[in-house]
């Protein structure tokens, strides 16, 4: 669990850093702000899958009333986290690039419910099918789906634009849930194997490195042959701050560029963009699990941040709503993360997991007990 929490801590750092780091072209800001949030979303989905798998039997998936309790518990977790995301979304001004991470997380938990009974082999197979089908489906349906106008969703948006909200969160948004279902299913599959084994952890590192290398090499080759220089010329796209790759505008999908799904930059086509994100996720997970065997001085801080990631990310978004971003300097980002690590360490030593995590976990466990008790009586 220390290794898993450390991986969650790294995902939190990536999510928090994006809105704080500067966008100055002369600095590394554009790279971090474009790569970190995109790959962090894949890592969050991967770790969510691992957590759901461990909570539903691990290597031996639950069946019968236990499976029913797991599914209801996952639904409760999804509703609570998504509702929290919609609630704090109302606090954010339009120019705050925080996104709908919590809402996407809730949707992924809902999408995972039908897969909780499957074995690791079946889950990896479903992930492969999902990886191919969802981007093609998104590109085919983009002309038919309504486009949501809001960058951050709230309860009011759900009521006023239900169709646009659903399409944006599932397929056309910045971190659409359906394409990231691939990472979730891989995480579910990993949660069904023996993650404690050193050999499994080494294979995670090797597989992650291979995915990143293959994805970016293939992407740059295809981009150079058939897509280079078309970013600004393709409707619904623009160039990234460094001008090296096209980036999809939120809510829009290029329909006249058959090469688009092969681009590996985050927030572009999910067919190939998911691969480096998944590779980074496997690298992070495998590395943290290996290092947790001999905990370094930095691991407790990361684990503490991961153990209360929901609380810390919520506090981060609330802070953004009060414009606590200073001048978006790297120093301000470091201060922000150091304070989060110190708070997490102090809280974990005194009270364990974060307050929001405790509320969500208590609600899920109470619901599971109610389902199991009702099943016994029936």
C-alpha cells in the first residue's frame, strides 16, 4: 500500500503542478503544463482500477452477494466524488485550468462496475478492444454530439446542458472518460495479479518504458510523414506552445484528418495518446512498488500525499478559486507542494487517511454492509 500511495502522490503532484507552472515559451512551462495533466489523468485512471480490483477480491474476484456489494460500493464512491467535483466546480473562475478531474474519476468508477467480476486476462483483452474502439467512435460521432461550452462542469451545467455535459465528459472533453477506460481496465487487470512479486514490478517498468518509446517514435514518424504542419490548418486544433505538435481544442474533434488518432501528445487523439500515458503510469507504479521495498527518505512524504490525495486536490482547487496562484512561478509551485507534503505527513501520523477519504470510505463500507446484510436476510 505504501508503493500504491506513493504512485498516487506522484499523480497528485502532476495534477497540481499544471495550473501553477508558468506558460512562458522560454521556460519548460509549456511542456509540463501539457504533458503532466494528460499523463496524470492516465495514471489516475490506472491507479483507480488497481484500487477497485483490490477492493473487490484482488486475485480472486468476488462473486454473488459480495460482488453485488462491491458494485454498489463503487457506485456510491462514484457519486460522492463526482458530486464533490461538480460542487467545487461552481467556485472556479473561467480562466482556471483545473478541469473536471473529480467528475471524470467518478464516471470511471461507474464505468468499471460491469467489469469487476472479470479475470486479469479478460480485463486486458477488454482494454485492448476499448483502446481501438473508443477513439474511432469519438471521431465518428463528433459531428452528432452536442458540444459543451463550459470548461469546468457544475450542477447547473448538468441541468442546463445534460446532453452536452455527458458527451463532453465521456468523449469530447479534455480528459474524456471512455478513452481513459483503457487505463482503468489495465489497472483492474493489474489488481488481479500478484503485485508484490518483484518480477511483476520489473515487468511493469519494462512494459511502461517500451510503451512510451514505441508510442512517441511512431507518433513522430506518422506526424512527420502525413501530419506535420497541419495543426493550425485542421479545424478544431491548434499548435502547442512550442509549435511542435497539434493540440486538440476542448470539445472539438478533427474529422478530416485520418492521421489524427496516431498523434501521441496528451489531449489529442486518444488512440495513441493513451499509450504514452499508460506507459508513464506503468513506469510510476512499477517504480514506486520496487522502491517501497527499501523505503527512501522521500517515500513517506509521497505516500502520505497519496493517502489523502482527494483531500489535498480538493483543497488545491478551492485555493485556485480564491486566485491563490501568485505569478505562476516555479517557486510558488514548489512552495505549494512542500506545504501539501508537510500537511499530509502531519495528518497521517495523527489521524491516518485524509478527512474526505474517510468520509467516502465510511459511506462505501456502510453501503456494502447494508447490501450484504440484506442479501443474508433474503
